[in-house]
């Protein structure tokens, strides 16, 4: 996104009645079997279609490394962990060293609408960056048109298909093979429910140099699908014309629009490329979407994996839900492979934990897992009553 000084003018789980008759104690006992087992059919599956999907979007191996590093980063970098930032920075540096298309400002491939996927956030970030760029519900684009009678670079925040967008435009010129000079000169809201545009009240003509800036393109892919740019305030931007199917799926989940359709499309692609025997990958997995609305009982939700995270390690699975500050629900069980793509899981060690103390809970759950899709970043599963789950890996391991 173009940067400029003038842009500053743009402007817990409810605890339901849970009758506990024991005092907190530690350690937590291993097994509680006072109730009949709760049997759930929870089908999860594994496939590795990442390479084929990225090839369809025409990404090189080095570009795939950057795309992979971006998967799971929320707020286009706002919520990135140090580990995630390091992965992105390394991948960006590799591509910048390769240089990509020489003299990108002279190439037709730089023209068009680019979607912002990631940006660093220095202290000089403008209010429009801080306000809109970090919100996943909004889509953020940059349009670059240099070969017209009125060359322009425009930053666009799309609120939704039914609300509209904010477009901030700048007159542009090419300084050299990498640098675009620009000066913001107009901005307006386009609302779907209004037949006219609403001007954004910014006196660009009175701002002088404050309305000016520059944007260097440090990498432009030979396919024209990926671009890395650096702005005059030191911000790094990663933009794409075509996105990885996993990015499309996560975008649908972020907006809450068309998630089921996005999952169905994603799964249909995976069926044609699955080759290896699927495995349940170790790591920490955060549930980011479920097709079933949570019930009134948080205990039932937590015990059935309808909230919180899952930790898979050493043939054990652990569900963890933070209920209140300092208090969490935890249940641990073992899983064994029971067939192609299937695992049998028995969760029989549940407790409420507060600091060093634990209150054991009497519950046992048996689950059959079959992977619908699984890679190092995303896991998709289907449960009983056709419940779909999407988990995102959060521990950064592979």
C-alpha cells in the first residue's frame, strides 16, 4: 500500500450451572468413568494438495515458501508472532535477492488490482493502515495503472459486497525501474445503498509534500501473481493477484461468508491429488470454525472439541479451553489408527484447572476421526451429524 504523511488525515465462556462437590486438588487423577461413554462419530482426513493448488496459481518454490509463511497470520501481520514474522522476513529476503522481473515498473505485469496479504506495521503506520488493514473482515486492495493518460495508484478498502468501499487515489509517475512516485489527490466512499459517492474530506491540494510518497517494487513474479513492495515509511507489503486456495478458505472464515461453499470446493480439489497415506500430524491446533452452533453447555462444547485448541503429541490428544482468566478446562486421551484415514480416540481424563490445582470431572468421550484435509498449516474435519471443523496450526512446528 502506498504510504504518505497525509494519510494521517484519513482518518468468556459463560459458566452454566456446574455442580461441583469436590475441593480443588492436585495432581489430577487419570480416569473417571462414572457415566456411560458419549460416542461421537467425528470424521477427519488428510491430503496434500498444496503443491498442485499453488502450481495452478503459478507460484515458484521460493514463492510457495512465502505463501506458506503467510498462512495463519491474522490481521495481515498485525497479530503475527515473532516466529511467524521471522518466517515471512526470510522468505521475502530470498525473493528480493532473486529480483524477479527486472525493472518491474516497465512491465505490464505490475498493472491491475492487487490484494494486500501482509504488511509490517512500523510506528509510522498511518491511521488508515491501523484502522482498516488489520481487520480481516475487510478486503484491502491496491490498483496500479501506469500506462494510461492519467497514471494512478489507488488504495481500496472493501467493507463488503453489500456495503461498499473506500478508495484513496493518487496521481502516479515512474521514477525508475523500481520506484513509483505518487501524490494523493482524492478519496471517496462508494456505498451500495447510495446512488452517489461520498467524498472523504481531506484537503490534499493544501497538504503539499505531505500528500506525496513513493513505492518501490522489490520483487515482481514472472507470473505476475506476487509482488513485494516497500514504502517511503519503511513498510513492507506483500500483495497477490491470485491467492492460494487455503488463503481463500481462511478469508471466507474471517468474513463468515460462504464458508461451507469454500470448504466444499477446497475438499473437491484435494480428492484428485491425495496420494500418500494420511497421518494425524502432531502440534497445537486452534479451532477457528465449526458448522455446529455451540450448545448451552460449555462443558459439552469443550468436551466435544467445539471450542478451544487441540494438542496432538505422542499418540495422545488434548483438548484445552480457557474458560476464565486463570481457569481452563482440559481433557486428555489416547488415539490409535483404526484404518485408512481413521483414528479411534478415547478422551477419559478431564479436569478444571486453576493454577497448580485441578478438579477432576467424570466424563468419557469416544471419537472416530477421519481426515478430510490436513497439511502443516490447516486441518479440516467432519464430525457426527455432518459437523465440519477447521483447525489452524498455532505452534509453528512442522
